[in-house]
C-alpha cells in the first residue's frame, strides 16, 4: 500500500527518518540531530542532517515545480528515476556520484552521502576558483556513462528494458523539450530576459536558420535514444573541492543522444567564461581565469574522446559494431573509421546542444546565477549578448567546427567585441 505523500519539514525529519536503520546508523541518536534546508535548485527540498556520528543529505521531490509553485504539478516519480540513474552511473563510473543510503519511492525521498567540503561548481566558478582534475573527471564521466549505457556496451535486452523504464520520465523530458528547445525562440509565457537584450532577442527569434537548428536538435533529443543521459548536466549538478569532483542530481535522466550531456556541460563553462567581467575584480586576474575556464572546456572534450576511444577499443560488447564484423576479419581500419565517424556525430550534436543551452539560460525561464547575480542590467546584458552570439554560431554552424580550439578561439574573439 502506498502512504500519502507528506513533505518533510525540520520538525518532522527526526520522527520520520529516525526509525530507519540505514540513516540512523550514519547519524547516531535522532534526538541529537540538527537539520537545515539547503535546496537552491528549481524543483526539490534538500536537507542536510547533522548527527553525533555524521551527516547525511536528504532530498525529497515535491509534487510541483518549486521554482514556479503548485500551479505547475510535477510527478514525484522523478525521484525513482534519479535513484535508478545514480545506481547506473555508480556502476558505469564508480565513485563519480554520491553513495545512496536509503530510498523511499512513495515519499520520493533519497538519503545519500553528504559531500563535504564540496561546493557547487557554478558557485566556485563565480568566485574564480580552480580545481585540479576537474576536466578529467567530467570528460571521463561523460564517456563512461554514455558509452556504457548504450548498445555499444550493454546487453541489448537490458538496454531496451532501461529504455522503456526511463521513458516513464516523460514529464521531465517535456520540461527539457519545451524549456530548452522551443521557449527561447518565441515569447513563451514564463520567459524573461534582460531588457537591453531586446534587439538581439528579436533578431534571434526572427532567425530561421537558428529555429531550424533548434528543431533538428529537439528531434535528436526526443528521438535518438542512444544512451542513458544524466539529462541536466550543468555546473550546478557538479560538486567540487580543490582536488575532487562529483556529479549529482540526475532526475532528468532519460535515453537520448550522446552529445546532449557533454554539450550542456560545456555550455555552462562557456557562460561562466562570459560572466567573469561581472564577478572578477582585476582585469589581469580575470583574463587568466577566463583562459583557465577555456582550457577546461578543451580538456573535457579531449578526455571524453580519449576515454570513449579507449572504451571503443576495449569494451565494445554490445550489438553495435561487433568485432566479428571488423577486427576478426582483419578489418581493424574499418572499426577505427566507424569510431571516428561516431565521434564526429557526437561532436556535431554536442556543439548544437551547447549553443541551444546558452540561449535558453538567457532567454527562457531557468537562468544561471553567474548572469543573474550581475546587478547592473547593462553589464549583465553585455555578458549575456556574447553568450547568445556564440550560442547562435555553434547551433547553426555546428557542422563547420573541427576542433574545440576553434570553439574557444571564437569564444575569445566574441569576448573582445
Ligand atoms: C522548471 S525546471 C527548470 C530547469 O531546472 C532544472 O535544473 C532543469 O535545468 C530545468 O530545465
Ligand atoms: Mg538539478
């Protein structure tokens, strides 16, 4: 029997979660727990519980979009998809995501590892901090989870079952399909943008090539069910220390095209790059830091392709491109050509999704703190306009770029305009 959903509150946390061994064992006696709500995302409640023996994160989905309110209902079962995605990501890239201690499907509660002293990467990029190994972990995470969740690696019956399972996350896909790919390009009700951007926004909404690109990319997102995606891999879904990087929050997990996660991730670094004038003090230090951000972008793609190539050569156990078709017949060159062409397709998608993400974070409902926290409208618009220009160049011109250095060079040129 299912219990009626009840949102957790600081007053009820100890009473409701205290009896659960897996949580009490981590924290100690519930009467000594203290809790604070720390959720700053768009959808959920998030508590940190501190006990005499440790700390735990408790995340609970609400039956509506927190950012908007009860007028926008959203199914609790997104917690089920988040739980299942975390389990799979941990198998495919061990240690990359928080450990889960407890899951309650009816109450949409996941209790998991409290990452400390980690902070949200987006905040850290606004503060001008660098993180060793960041690009390596993120590039590898993308390669491992995307490759190992696909027909390149999984037993195909298992992949098809997962495809059907994650198809149930339809309402969260619907958010992405509308908020990311459509709303930015017309006057959707919940859109907002900085007033000084009006002429650029009008030009983008009248730009047929851009709207056609967005439609093609939307079709790819909705129809190209290549692998299990994280589904919302932005810099707010990454936690860091000086030397450690972890990925969180895969409630938008779904089957989709391989270029989606990595494109969305890179877009968020590029926007952090353009937002720096709104945050960094001295110009010299800012330029250095901006260069570091672009080096991370280049390294993420470099690590992704290196790891994907390694997995292709060592772990291709799925129904796609069997060794019997290539290597066993002494046709290893064809296998390599197939890999190069596959990576080229991911690259094109990645740039397209990257460009669209840069637009929707400036023109749609869900913006980013890097831009939003620039108090002066004109200064914010100057940063955002550069991101919009690069986004358009990437979405429309995605077939013309051949290396990430071409993207970062263009980012620099636009930054100087
Ligand atoms: C209504 S949800 C808006 C955005 O927040 C999430 O983090 C996703 O990025 C979604 O598009
Ligand atoms: Mg999130």
